C-alpha cells in the first residue's frame, strides 16, 4: 500500500503542477454556476412588449401600468394600427403585443366581461408561452381586484400550489443539472486523457514495470480526479446555498455519498475509454461528443424525457446522468430519503461495476 500511496502522491503533484488542468477542474464549476445562475436563467424578465389600445380608458391605462411596472415586462411601443404589430415582431423589437378593444372599461363594468388579445412571438415557443402566462396572471389579478367581492353564479374556482419550489426559481433545476454535467465531463474526460497521455509519451511502459501491479497503477491515476471531482461537488453546493440562495432540503450526507458513487461511475467510464483509444485527441472527442451530448439530451436537465419518442426514452436508461440527476433533484429539492432513490442508486452501482469490469478485462487483454 505504501507504493500505491506513493503513486497517488505523485499523480497529485502532476495535477497540481498542471495549471490548465486545475483551471478546468476548479474553474469550470464556478463559471458554469455563475452563467446558469445569472446569465442563462430560464426565467423570462424585462421582455419588451407593444401596446395597441383602442379604448384608452382608465382600466386599460391601469393594466398597461401594471404590465410596465412588473419585473417581467417593459412597454417598448405604443401602437396605433394592427399592421404595426407584425413589423415590430419582424424587427425583433418585442416579444408580445397586447391589444385592448374599444369600450374596454364599459364592457368590463356593464357586461362583466372584456377581451384582451395577447399575441406572442412563437418562433421561440417556450419563451412565448411563459411571457403570455405572465401577462395572463397580471390581468387575472386585476380582474380579481375589480370583481373580487362579487359572486358569479356557477363559478369554478381553481387554486394552484407549487410544491418544493413555490417561488419557481430556475436554480432548483439547473444546480442538479450543472452538477451532473460537470462530474460526467470532468470525471470521464480528465481520467481518460491523463492515462492516454502516458501512452503517447511512452511513459506507461515504465509505470507498468514498477513493483506495483499494472491495474493499481491505473487506479492510482484516477484517485486525484476522484478527490478533485468531490471538491467540485462541495464547491457547487456552497455556491448553491450561499450565492444562489438554494437550500438543501434533504440529507447532505446522502447527497455527498450519491455524488461520490456517480464520480466512481464516471471515472470507471474514463478508465474504459483509456483502454480503448491511444491518443488524447480521440479521448477528448469521445468525452465531449460521446459523453457530453447524451448527458445534455438524456439527463432530463434540458429536455423532458417524457416528451421524447419511445426509442429515445429507452436509450436514456443507459446514460448514467439520467439516474444521478434524478437522485440529486430528489434529495436536494424534494428532501427525499434513501428509500426513494435506492433504485437509481442500484443502477449506478451496476453501471460502475460493468464499466470497471470491462476496463479491467480490456486492460488485461492489452497487456497480453
């Protein structure tokens, strides 16, 4: 074991002396958290809108002021003709147009109903849907203030409640996603590249003739990345709690243990890649294209898996990020215990054993 720890210490010094690797390992999580937290948030705010008001009464002015004063909208244009709406959309100046018909207030007060037309730019359907929902909510709030005390016959009341994330913060979604992507990318890529680098430089043969078993030499190269990836997990959690104000609802110990398991899964995958390829470029390409793209698509972080065709849903089951993302979200956001994530944990354990077994077998074949 002394020889093994000596090899691990040597690998640590190699990593610590490599400034570029340290920037990737420790700088990438910070950069991604800041980008997703402040620049790439899924929340839609300060959207430019156009107003076409045929009524110009007190009610429409109040609604326009409410839209403009909210954090979601900024009135960019006051239009006079419906033909101007399409021009505003073509120029990309607005995301939504609001049309108030003539006699809006009169119809609202006397007939107890009035129509507001919301026109969204559906070239970006998700954003358009979010913007229209925001505007509809503001209009409903105004309507409730006007008719709040009046009971209509045969009225259906809808009460909504958002569990786990009542403020609808996007950080509750992207923090588990960023953790998943970073660990998948760094764990697999850095391990495979570091071992393949030894092959390219011709130093792997020197390591393999050392007193330690060849397989332990390979494991010793993975240990520093295990530690550094775990440091990344701690760093991400600290930023989530203290920078993005996202609490950890469940057990921190369980979350760290599951993260350690997923790191072992990615390292095993990196070891498997390192036994197959002989150049850093190929290892990097497999890590970026073969791992990152499936991690983005099939984890459920960016795109709902339920919306995918059945063959792609089945394919997502062999991607480790799907199961880890589900675990992190269950523990961190919902506060669930191990009994709710044991199936996903078992799947990651099986994947780790399979990847590690395949890499050991392939490695022994290469030695033979």
